[in-house]
C-alpha cells in the first residue's frame, strides 16, 4: 500500500468557514429550527461564522427556561437525564 499524506490547507478552511455561503447555510438552518418568539443573530467569529438563536419575548424566554426549547431546537437532549 502506498504512503498517503494528507495536509489540511488551514487558510483555505478558514476562508471557507468565513464565507458568505456558510453564513447563508447556517442562517437557513437556524431559521428552519426557530421556535416562536425567537430570532437569529448571525455573527462572524475569528475562525468561523456563527448564528445564535435568542429569545425576543418574555413568553419565549419563560418557555425556554421551563422546557429547554432552544436546546431541543438544535437537537440537544435538554432536561434532566
């Protein structure tokens, strides 16, 4: 078997993770999981794009506090185990 060496182009990966295409994909994914009373907050970090989902209303805040709505929206377990 031939020797194979894979070397990651870190600058290229960083450029990809900071691209507008990744930002749009994250925004679309977040919008699809958005519970009522919440909004998205897109941000560009140093190494990658991020999208936060934050509550806008007191009802959404209370629902998240009692039911872990935001955690469940992103596929987390939430609640006690």
